C-alpha cells in the first residue's frame, strides 16, 4: 500500500514524463541527433584507427538484406513483428544495425516507423532501475519530449535491441510479474523482458541481434520470431579476401591451401576481422622466417604462436609479462564467460576475479583485451578465439580440483566439457578443441617459455579417464560426441596420446564430406586399435571435394585426396579387431570402390559384415568381386540401394564364385524386378553358403517368386530364412510356393508380410503346414488381407504341424470369431506354438475369454502380442486372471493401444504383485493417468517384482511429477528397465534384424 506522499511523487513523475512542447518538431531533431551521435560512435570504434563510415563497410548484399527484413510474409500477408538477426561473433551485426538506424534517419529505410530506438545490450546491462521512457531517452533532443504521443502509437515504433548475448540478465521473471506500464520504474531486466515477450507495447516492432550460440536462450522469450542469418564471407569470398590481404603471390597460394585444409581456421575466416587478424599474423610469421604450413596445421598451433607474439620477450618491449596468479585470474574470467555465453567483462566480473585496473592495463597493452569506447568499465577480449584460447588454458593452470574444499563449478568440470557436443553446446566447441591442442608438448613449451612458468600435465591424465568413461555411454548422443572428440584429439598431434585416448572406442560413426574431415578421420582411425564397428558416410565424388575457386592444381589435389582415402581404409587390414563396416548413404566413385575392393580382399582383413545401405554408386561403379577372395565376410547388406542391371549382374557373378562365403544377403528396397530376381535365382543355384536372403519391398511379383521356388526345390539349396514382404505376391503365386515348401529341406523361416494373399492364398499355405515334410519354424503373415475363413484354415493346419513355433498374423481382420477357432487348436496338448502375434486383428473383450483359456492350458506359449485391439478394461480383467494362474507361462505380453484406462489399474497391480512369469510388458498408447502410474511404481519398486522391462508412453515418462517415482523405482529395483519403446525379439522380427 503506497502512502499519500509516494502517490503524489509518482503522479509528478508521470506528469514530467508526458509533458510536451507542441511547437517542437521532435521527429526532425531526433533524426538529426541520431545521425550525429552514430557517426561519432563509429569514428571512435573504426577498425585499426582508420577513418571509416558505416556506408563503406556495409556490402551491397547486406544492404539488400536490410531493405527486405520487414517484407510482408506471403503466407500471413503481414510484416513480421519480431525479427532476429543472428550470426557469429564479429560478423557485423552491430555495424549493420547502426547502418539501418542511419538509413532511417536519412529517410531511406523503414519509413513505416515514425521512431526507431536503438538499445545496446552492453549499455543497458549496466543500468539499474528506470522506467521504459527513461531507458529510451538517451538521444532525445529535450527531456520534455512527447513521450505519451509516441508511445501511445506503438504500431509505428521500431525497437532495435543490439547484442542480446551481452545482456547480463537471467530472464527468469514469471510473465505475470512483468511490466505493462512504460511509466513505472522497474529493474531494467524486467523492462527488457517485458518488451521481448510482448507484454509491454505488444503492437510495436522488434529487431534483435544475437550470436548464434545464444539463440536457444533468446527463443523462449519471443513470439513467432522471423529469423535472418548474417552468413559472413562465402567460401569463394574468403579465398579472394585472403589473396587480397596477403598480396605476395609467391607464398599466398600456399597460405590459402594451408588455411583451407584446416576446417576450423577456414571457418573462422568467414568473419572479416578474424580473417584479417589471421592473415596479418601469417605475414609477420613469414617475415620472421616462419613456416606457414606448420603454423596452420592446427588452430591451436596458430593461436599459440599468435598469443605468444603478443608478449614478446625482447629488449625495449613495453609489454609486461603477467605472473601466474594474474594469468590464472584472466583465464578463469575467460572460461566462465565461454560457459555462460557472456563475453563482456563488467565491473562485477572484474571484482569477482580480482582483476584491478592495473592488471587490465597489462592485457590492454598486449592487445589481449580491449576497452569499450562507449561503456565505462566494460572490457572484452579482442577476438572470441582469444577468449576461447585463454579459457582452454585455464584447465592447464587451475589448482588441483581434488584439493578444493568446495564443490566444483560447472566450468571446472572437464567431464562435463567432454560430454558436450557441437549441436547442443556450440559455444564450447572451439574451447574444447584448444584444450586438446594444448596437450601438445611443443605448444606447452612455447607457453612455458613465453610466460616463464611450469604447466602441469595433470589434465592430460584427467582427459584420458574421462574419455574411458565416455566410451561406456551407449546413448544416441555418444556418437555425436565422438565425432567432435576426433576433431579435438587430432589437435594434439601427439600419437602417444591419440592411441591412449582412442583405445577404448569400439564403435565410431563419421561423415566425410570435405577434405579436412578426411584428413582428420584418416589420421585418427588408424589409432583406434579396439575398433570393431565403423559407420562411415563417404561423399567421395571428387567434384564435391574439390573447390575450383581455390586456384590450386586440381590434379595434385585429387592425388592427395586419393592418398587420404587409402590411408583411411587401410584400417580394414591393419586393425584385426574391426568386424563391421557400414557405408550408409555414401557416394562412391570408381577410384574409391577400387580402394575398398583392395582392402576387402586383403589377406589380413577380418571383416565379417559389410553394409552398403542407401549407397549411390556413381557411374554404375558396382564391384563386389571381393566376395570371391575374402574368407571372413559373411554378411552383405545393400538395403535401399538402387542396384540396377549392372549392380545385379556384378552381385550375381560374385555369388557364383566358389570362394564366396556369404551367409546373409539383404536386398530390401533395391528396386529389383522380375528379371533381376530370375538372374539372382540362377546365381543361387550354384551357391552353397547363403542361409539368409531378404528381398522385401521389391517388385518381384508371382513370376519372380516362381524362379526362387526353383532354387528352394534344389536339394543342395542352403537357404534357411527367406523374407519376401511387399513383393507383389498374390494367391496365384502361393500354389508354387506351397509346393516348394514341401520339398525344401532347410527353410525354417518365411516372411510373406504385406502381400495380398487373401483367404485362398492362406488355404494353399495351410496345406503346406499340414505336410509332414514342412520344416517351417516361423511364418509371418502380417497384413496379408485374410479373414476368419483364413484363420479356420490355419487352425486346422496347426493341429497337424509339429515344427511351427512362431506365427505372426498381425493386422488381418480375424475378428473374435477367427481367434476363437485358433484358440481351440492352441489349447490342444500337441500344439507346439511358442509365439503368437495378433496385433490389429479387430479383437474385442469378447475374444479374451478364449485367449485366457489358451494362457492356462498351453504350457509352450511364452510370447503373446495383442496390441492395437480394443480389449478395454473388461478384457484385461479376464486376461489378468489367467496370467496369475500358476500354469500360465507367458513371459512377454503386448498390450499397446488396447483402450485401457485408469479403471484397469487394480488388475495390473494384482498381476505385477502376484505374477510369476511375465517379465516384459508393453502398455504404451493407453490412457493411464498420473495416479495409475504412481500406483504401478509402488509395486514396481519392490525388489521382489519379477518385471524386467516395461514400455510406457514418452509423454508420461517425462512428466516432472512422474519422474521422481521412476527414479525411486530405478534405485530400489535396478534390474527393471522402463522405456518409451518395446524392444523386438530376434525370433519375432528375424527378417529385420538377422
């Protein structure tokens, strides 16, 4: 409650703000003052002290970008109200915004806005408590401007917030606490948050700039922002700019090649002033007799030379060396800023790290830090990369973490740093790379000589321990981290460390789409001596790898790239533990196929599994001749690869070789036709090793399958498993197939899923099942379009079949009547069926009585999947009673999407408490509420609970209220796994996973 005096004071303040001089032409004067102030600011901050104006440093391309940033969206027919301009540090975002403000003031741009207000993130971070009107009044011509008139028409206002990433605010205020009234005083953080979230002046327009790394922090605050990326220099522009900067053609070409070969350096050069810094430094190195190629070998090498050059130990130098304590303080300030994505050292940061003005002057003289020309007591590192370098150096200079008497800060934890990846934590990537680079003995020696100190080697051992722990992580993110770590490990250029670091990794997934990556992976993979599996996406066509704009000899580059490929794939014969090579989504040319064939055929190659999944063989460069010479490759996977006539021809030739030891061949979705199938069948007539063949999702039709049946009828045919899902087979082809199945001696598994067999086709297959010579153990008839009539044929056949143990009838309209017939057979003591899948068979609770009888009377049945049937709670009640019966042997039960509600909770609780057999259950896509899951967790937490796996919906598992119960279950019953997916059994999905 405000006092009367306080209310009077507020009223007077408000009157002062809204008073106006009606004869004063505010708009013209404001534009004039804006122009004057922005030119003064630009003169203060012009690069390297050169006289410059905003107009001459803004490119034509950027000018176009400015002009169209608020264009009307075709889909919404509206201009975007919030635009975010984002890009790398130093890319030119601030320059572009100041250019925009000047263009507005000159009447050339954004004339739909009566007023444009520029707010610097760095400046307003130092403001404390104000009202919004005061915050935007910096450049007003009079303290009594027409605030009310301006702010009462927010739709004509544009607020430019520059450098969101430099705002020292947490933005944790709840929306209900934000400010709507621009006349009220609040902390500036509240005002900016209110503006961004459209609580204050929601009709106004916003243009915000931020670094790419701070994007995730900004997004939650905005409503439907329109994103515009400032890309910087293109690849060709970078090369032109480097040539321009270096001028001396005698060595510039070598420098361009060296920079291009280092992907990180070349990427840094997309920022003009970083490119300028790198080239200026390289010129100095050459003048001193330095080697450009060695300097550019790694980004750490270049920046170590650069940092050391800032502290020359020569007579007459004005630069004073910092002592170890001061250097450590600077490094700690740098690393904390990198982790928190705050790159401005404000006064509070300086106090926290005990950095005085005298200390700062040392780093200012050395050109490590720079002072802001507009904001007092604000400092930044001269380049982001310089901050990242000193941040990495922190881990080498820090005191022993184990000797600290307080918990580690996140930025002190090396394990957390190694767990990061470029996708989720891009702001940490270069610092992590520098850290590994600083393990190099030459880099350490340079720093020790420059700063006259001794650097501990303890972090080296700490990193090795962390890498060993990361190898045990099998999460989806682990391979993303490994890709990043390979780049980092390469930075060390230390073979002993690389061998130790990579000795733990058994599986690696990488994508090679540029020469620099090829160099790194070829170097690192040779040191992975425990490697068992490599998944490598090779984009090998030289046209993509080479850059004609680089003005380098393309022939020499092509030779160099081939050398790198040979180096990379030499691991196939040098690493005896390597068993699996997956070339998923690769683009392979003739030269690379030649290398692969040579390596696959090498006598020391121990590969067992080769996968060419979704591979493009350029210019039909198919070559599988290695199958004739390799005695270890037993699996060949060509799924989703268009083989064409040439591919099938070369594959058939390989299969005919007596030396071919192939046992598994997967040809799903290879665009095969009848002719291809007939040629393949001829090749298989002489093959004596192949036991598994998957031809699913190819247009084979009945004629193609007929040719395969001729192979099956051959008494010497070794095939045991055959998958023909989605092959265009109909009831017409079932007659030939049925005949072949009575003659084959070895075929035990057959998948005919997603073929229109109908009841007539099922009848023909049922004759086969009744035949005494039928050897089938698994028959998959999922989605074969049959009805209860087909079910009756199968029921009769099962009465006489002794071999079948797995039957998949999913997604056929069996209905309750069809299942009733099956259940009558399944209750017979001579029925050997162990696994039955009835997903999506249009069953209701009426079928559960018959199924319950099977559960009690069939001692062989252990796997039953009833998913996607509307059984409801009543049906589950019947099943649970049978499942609790001591005669029931069911271990795996599928109840996904069965119409279950919280009403079935008690039945589930009783089952989980008293069940002696069920150890896996799928309850996904059922309407189980919070209370139901909470009660389930109470039973599941008991160590006596038999369950080993439970599948629940992802949306439930990630609810905060439920998470704590799941953690409790994990602690008290560690052998139970609860996940949002149900694992397939090898027997149930053999055609997919064999």
